[in-house]
C-alpha cells in the first residue's frame, strides 16, 4: 500500500477497471447533495462537522474558503515535482446509497466521472480504489463491498494537489471537486465489456467485442451478434486462432470480431453527420439475449496523404476552435445542455472542428459532436508546462503519460468525430511521449496523431506528429514552410488568432494564405471561452454553485445576455479572488463572453467560413459552394441592395444548384437593380439563411452575408469654398477650439486608444504612455482667418506632431479639413484622427459603412457595408478588461439623434469611427467593466488611420499594412446640424 498516493507519480490508480468505450446501462445516478467537509490536507482526520455540497460541483465555486485561482503555466505554489504542498485542500464527499435488491447476483460498479486531482473511493468503509487524471472517469468493481437491498456508505475523498498536478498545469482556473456525474451501475457477471468499431466510408464495418465472465472461464456455446439496419454481421474467422475453441468467443480473451459491409452507406462528415444504430447482443447457449448495447456509428475515413489531411478523400479545411470545460457559475462542471449550447454556437459561426484543449471532455461532448457534425482533435490530459523538460523524460511519470493517452483512446475510439489524437499540450517532447505515441499507434492505426511539442523547432519532421501543428505561427512562417520544399505533412495550427479582448486581427489574412497555399489546411482559434467567473461584488465571492447550472430554456448561442455579468456581479479573472500568484486576465481570451454571447470576432469568422461565397467580375455575379460534401439546398437567401442615398431594398433570391466545390451564375432580379440612383456606390448583399431546421439552427438563422460591390464611385464631399456658402460664421475660442452648441467637447486631435490586451502585452501601451500620446501636450496655437475660413495651427509634444485644422462654413454646417504630420519618432501609433463629444441627449446613431457589429481595419471581413442603425449604448463591446471597443470600419457618414437634436457627419473617405459613452482614458483606467460609469455625452472618434488589432497578446502582431506611423495624414469631414 502506497502511503501517500498523491505524491507518487508511478501510481496512476489502483483497483480501477480498464477504460472502455461502452457506456453503462441500468445506472443508479448518485448526483445531488452529498455530505461534505473540506480538510486542510489529505492526512487530516475527518470530523463530525459535515456540510453539504453538490455532486458534481467544484467546492472552489462557493461554500468553502478555498476559492478559485488562475495561473497560466506557473504552478500555483512553489516546490518541485512530484511533491504537492503541505496545505492541500481535500474534499470528503459522503452519502448513503440504497443498492437495488434486484441487483442481487449482478456485478456492481461505482463510476466517478471526474475528480481533481486524486480520487480515493471507499464503499462501506473499505477502499475500493484510487484514480488519477482529472478529466477521465474512474470505475471500481464494488460487488464484494455492497449488499443488494441494503444501504451502504460511499465516500469519495478528493485531494486537490498531487504529483498529477504537475502534469495538469493547463492555462485555466484551478479548482477542486468532482466535476462529472457519479453513478452506480450493474451488469450481468457474464456481460458485454467493450465494443470497438471501425466503420469506413465504403460501408465496411468491423466490430470487436469483448465479453467478460466476471470470474472464471467463459462457458461454452455463448455467441455474440451485431446488426445494423437489416444487416447481420458475420464472424471474422481469420481473427485469432483461439476463437475456434468455443463457438466464436475466445475463452482466453473473451474477444470476437464481426464484419460486414453496409450497402449504399451515407458517410459521416462534419457537414453531413449521418449516424447509424449498431446493435450488439450477447446470446447464451440457448440463444437467449442476455446483454445488449446500441452504438451510434458514423462511416468515415481519415488519412494523411502527403501534405493533406483527407476526410472521406476530401481535403477539408479545419476551421477549428480550442474549447475548455468552462462555466461562469460552476467552474468546470458543464451540463449536457451547456455542451450542446457551446457546439450549436460553434456551428452557427462556421466552426467545423474542436480541439479539446487540453484534456478529454465529457463523453457526451463527443456524442454531440458526432450528432451535430464537428471534427475533434481529442487531447490527452498532459500538460507539464512549468517542468516540461524535466517531466517528459522522467520514468516516474512514464506510466501516467501512457495511462492518460491510452485511457482516452480506449474511451473515445468509436466516435467518428474524433479524427486526430493529441498527446497533450506544452510538455516539451521526450521519451514519455514516444511511449504514449507507440501505444496509440498500435491500438488505433486509423487516426493520425499530433503533438505540438514534437514539431515546434523547425516545423520539420520527426516521427511523433503526423500533423505539423504549430501554435501562434505567423502567416509568413507558415507560408514560408509550405513553400520551402521541406513540408512533408499537413500543417494545421493547433492554436492561432489569440482571442484575448479586442483581438483576432488578420484572421482574414490567415485564411487568404491558407486557401491559396498548398499544404496549409487551417487551424484552431485560441479559444472559445472567456474564462470570467461570476463574482458577487458585495463580498467578492463566487456566485453560488447551483445544482442546475444552465437554464435549459435559454436560447443556445445567445444573445440571451449581452456579455455583461449583470448588476451586482462582475466577471472575475486572475487575482480577483485574492488568488496569488495569478496571471490576471490572460484567461479572458475567448471568442465568446463568459455568458456565451458571441464577440464581434465571431461574425468575422462566420463570414470567412461561409458555406458559399460571391464573386463579381464585370457585373457578372457567381456563387461558389465552399462546402466539401453538401449542396446548397439547405440554404435560403435574400438580396439586399444598399445604394448610397437611396432606401434599402430587399428581394428573395433563388440559389442555383451548385455541387460541393462548384460555382454557378447568380443574377440579381431586374426589379432590384433596374432603378439605381444616378450616382453613388451600390452594394448587393446576399443574406444567406438556413432554409429548413438543422439540429443546430432553426430555419431563418443567418449563415453569412456575402457582398458584392456593384458600383464603386462615391459622391464627393463639398469642396472647400471661398466665401460663405451657408451657415453661421465659425466661432473658435482663444485656444483655437471650435465652439458649437451641440458639442460638449470640441473636435481635437486623437493619437491614442485605450490599449487593447494585445497592445498592452506587446508593450505598445507602455510605449504610447512614455511618448505622451494619451493626452498629448499642446503648445499655444495660431489661429488664421481667411474670409470665413478659420485655420488652427497646433503643435503637440514639442513639435513632434503638427496639426492643422480648418473650419469652413458650408450649407447647414461646417467643413473640417485636417492635416497631421507625425514626426519620425512616432513609428507606430494607435490612431490619427479627431475626437469630439456631443452634449447629452443623443441616444441613437445611424451610419452608412461596415456593420452592424464592431469592425477594425484588420478585422472587417464580416461586416457588410450598408445602412445600419443602433442605440449608442449597444455599440460598445464589454471586453472583460475595458479597452478600445465599439469601432466601426469603413464609415462614410453617420447621424446621431436624440429627442431634441440631430447631428450629421459626412466623411471624405470610408473611415474608422466609434460612438461610445466613454473616453479612452476612462477605459484605460478601469480594470473591469462594472467600474465604468457611462457619460451622458457621446464620445465620437473619426480616424484618418487606425492601427490594426493583431493578436500580439500571444502571437503575431498585425501586418505592416495595418500600422499607423510617421508622415502626413489628411482627412476631412462635415458637421451638419439639420
Ligand atoms: C498556449 C497554451 O497552449 C494555451 O493553453 C494558452 O495558454 C495559450 O498559449 C495562451 O492563451 S502556450 C503559449 C506559451 C504559447
């Protein structure tokens, strides 16, 4: 007996059943309220002081003083592997279980879905076994420990920190608890123990069945059968000589292999996830069925051929996202409804793949991915980040590596959604990986294996990873490798486009490169969730864990909320629970808010991943089917015409029959484009929706909004005129600032934005502050009058910046013309533009430009140009740590309105603008959204140039084309008040 199993890496578990793919039937659920106490260490004695806790539940999410802690890769406490700290919270869960009387004579199994990080199971006071791996189930045969018809006590002791913590060092919150369901189930002593299925797109089906007899040899004459639809599978006599011994079941292994070919099978893919029911039965010597199980089978092939990963022979693009198990109120406990909502959201926004970063998920997630259609990279629970070099070659951890990888594979092998196995994350690369990979390849030669740690130095070869799966490589790096002549396998980024805060700049550039470069096949955005935990503001504690974490009536994918935690609460990140050490808001880096509201970047992705695209060549419009397996018949469409100056018009569109990968002409109806205004630009948008209900989207759900530019010319702004054209004379004060009745703050130069997380972590925020850009010091100005025209010459930062701003009265308003010269020291600023503030009382804005959602220069592929309208308060995106937010790209004109006033602005060219209730300095001063106090004024930015967002919080910055630097910038606009 190992004295301290939590400090003994060689021990991965005791008394556990071998992992299997079959799900328990005839179960007695044990979820609910359990007696609970939290001990200071696993060595402390259990007391008589019981409280209660939810199972599943994280004790860190309420009810105890052991609160969540967030660290990226630093360990949460000092000390070397494999030793956990002496202060080691240990939860003891206990309850009575009435074992059904009719289980007499049956085999009885205790199943614990997941517990972190060491589970010690006791039944009736006797230890049933120990389990490690916080993200896989442990099962114990407790037949000898219980009496059917009687009540027994089940005690589950969960030790938070252990040797295993050093290989569970993932970038996420640390929790303690039982995070998946607990149940008791029974089987006949002689039972179907496991079934392994191989189903190919040809219809070939191979089924390996394990039969176990409990104790002793199998009796003679028993038989296994398997049917799919009307097809009865036949015995594979070539499999194992010993099979002949007793009818078809090998006594020694209890194994039998059946085969068949399903005629006319419809293959499984993410686009068309067809599943078939396979029924496997165990028959006794008389032919009576004594055990039976049904599996959902998908027929599909995965193979790596040269530089291509093929699914059913097709080089599918991998439009993936990394997903953690996360819930803002329950920590790491996620219900089936939660998982379904996650996957539905992904499907609606064009994702077709998930990497289960960085551990196996609940098997239900894979059921859902099978059903809804998502490819999965199934990742083993190994991340030894802080001590990666030491652990990857340490024989003491060798059993754990093989155990974790093999148990994942044994559990998930039947899922068609799983197309790639992953050995884990960020654990360097060593002998332990080779051992795990060796086991995996022997067990399942049908799937490629990937591991980022094994390829990272030169993207080059090496036997372990079948995929070149770098993280955060730049566009230049991946395309250079693809063109180098050295690439010998598919390149699919395991992480890219870090979604922290206002981010995902250059996503469209990534996809342009991927789609035009042989060898590049996609990637997985980092990541799905912003891990903000719901925290009460009054006492700073997590909002209480509730037994039912999800309101099942909530429409999946939102917007049931707006990304904000709600009054009295905030989204907490590292440090907010007093957790030390911590890594701040680095956990808030997802494409959805903690309430699953999609961030604007999701609309960018949706458009890039659209099932169809439009192109226009000399007025001829073609529709391209971008899918690999599906035609367009599941989609409906509607034309929308936005002509500058004319009312928006819509008409139904008829999508032609286009095979996957094909294209066809799509002519807009004459009724739509027959009567265009004489001049001004014209845009045609195709609103593509779901025609018939899909399992993941109701009919009418928008899938994409592709656009074509029918006519590009624009109306010019009124030219500068000499003499009065209209409007009252210009009034400026002694500082050269415009005096205007509707402006609370006059138009001034703006060179700064509230640093985004990318800006901050790339060091730009600090550099801009050093350069004095947030509120640049202005020298006394020169005001020059020339007729009605007033020109203000200003110098900032001792002449580093020169700004000339002239005001000319024009019909109904003022023409503002601006020129800025940035000195050579200013190579990389956030923006060059104008900022002003209205008086209070404006509440809505309409604009002609990109929208309706937030767009930036390097993230604007998903915002169609057109007429948009919104409440000013809705335009702001509540990123967890306040930062530059709410921008709209390519805006030509806008109108701010309130009950009493109207303010119209026309811009010389499509510009980046924003309308918010916050100054950039307000945003930069706040650490959480709830600290912001909206101003009654509207803060308006008009930018001649605005820096791209990039992804530099973890990964490449924006591309040079999206930088704003030294030199001359010119822009003009009119301010009108009718
Ligand atoms: C990479 C990790 O795999 C992931 O878990 C997350 O931490 C991400 O970065 C950043 O959010 S590892 C990093 C060292 C590139």
